[in-house]
C-alpha cells in the first residue's frame, strides 16, 4: 500500500474515532479527534508524527495512542493549561472552545516529539476491569466443568488487574458475587439467561504477559494506565483507581501477579505445553486479539490445538476469550475446553467492550 493510501486510512481512522466518541457522549475526546483529523489532513504536526504509519491505524488504535499522550501530559502536570479541559483533572470542556484546546494540544505535540513517538509505540492499555465481569462467567463455568483449581494465564495483561478478578465484588443485574469487602464493585447489566456462578473459584496460580507490561509500583506507569481512559469518562477512571487500591493490597500480601515482558505467541506455547496435573490451565484475553498480527494468531491457535491433544480430566486446558468477532462487530464471550478428545466449544454472550453489558443467548 502506498503512502497516500496509508494516510487516507489514518484520516478515516481519526474521523471514525471522532464519531464514535461523540456517540459515546465524550465531547472532549470527540473534539480532540476531530481536530487531530483536520490537523493531519492539513499536513501539520499530527501528519508529521503519523504519516505513513506502517500498521493498520484502526486495529492499532492509532487515534487513541495519540489521545493517550495528551491525557498523560494533562494528568502528569506537564500541561496544566490543557488539564483545565479534562474532567479527570477536575477540569471542564465547553463547546465553542475547540480551537483553544487544540492549540494547547499542538504545543504539547510540537515540544515533545521524541516523547510522543515513544508513547505511540505501545497499544492502549486501559486494563479495563469492567471486563472482569464477563470473564468471571467464563472462569466460573470452566471451574464447574472441571472441578479443579484454575491456573490462569493471560495475554495482553498490561498491569494484570483482570488476573485479580476474584479480589473484586460484582453487581450483575440481580446477582451479586464476591466477598462484599472489596474496594471495587464492578457493575454489569446481565441480560437474557445468565449462567449460575460458582460461589468460590479456587485459583492455583496467576501469571500474564505483555509486550509493554505496566509496573504498578512506578508512578509514571500508573499515570500511563490512566491516560488511556478518555478524559470525559470519570466513572471508568474511578473504577481504575479503585482497582489500583485492590492491587496495592494484593501486593502487600505478596499476591500481585507476575507479568512477563514477552511476545504472546512464544509465551503461550511455553505456558500450555507443559501443565501441572490437578489444575485447569486457562489461557484468556479481553480485547487483545486485534492487536496481534496474523502470524501470532496462527501460532497461538496451533499451540492451543497441539496442547489440547494432551489434555485429560486431570490436566484440562481452556481458552477463554472476550474479543471482537468481525461477524457481530462487537465483542463475544466464548471458550474452548479440552478434557480429552474433541474440545467443548461454547459461545454464550455478546457484550460491551468495557463489560458494562452482557446479553446471554445473543451469540
């Protein structure tokens, strides 16, 4: 694909992101994405930074990478005037001030070229704990079906907050799950006929991997995690801050999961081919698949199929996914389970990308 076609794709990506933000009642983000598109089309600083992007700007979430940098500058105190427009920084965005905010954004992009380019290298990592409400249903079903403690292995883990799913409380439609003592209660509107949840889910071990793992012990890393949450969405940021409290408590108890800096395909093979007996190894991920290239996806699929051939009732293997299905154009909740012989395959729900809604039976 030539450079002009690439740039057309980038422009369309920013336009689509702006429309999506507006539809999600995020006027600040919609204004930033609209202005960034106009800046790119006019050959200004956004074009200078992004022209000829080698990947797919939609699958790479390129607009959100740029937006994340601007939000990071606001959150970190590096751009106090810009911060006055962000609700996450106790600021306020008002219609009619789009040119003013973009002028401040341009200053940040001009003055911090190297920092912007480094920031753009990483895919957005909100580590959205709302998705744990969907994953919970899968972990529960897999635990019920195998009767064994779960050995959790997550790709695209970011900071590993969803590996701590059982440290949170949940309000799931009319159901509640958890101890009732967590600093974070996750709410999700479960519709249709949701599965019954196992009261307690035994976890034998938890570990993840990411190309750019987030070290929660480092303040800049915590800010980076927050920066990918849209500046309009104070509720999501509040949920993240509460999840960080839970993670700090887990760390104090020596229970914070280890996140390896690793390529997903090679890491999966190393984790699923040799599995301890008496545990169910569960590979899982949420809104991650789109960020992997075709070769990685094929390698993971091959590793899971090969490992599944060695599964038994005492050495089961599961693959739990909450990711976008191109046919549905929205995330689906599904899993494969190997206990010996052909895998059990179940697709039970469609859901919102942030886990706020799950429609069981709509799959």
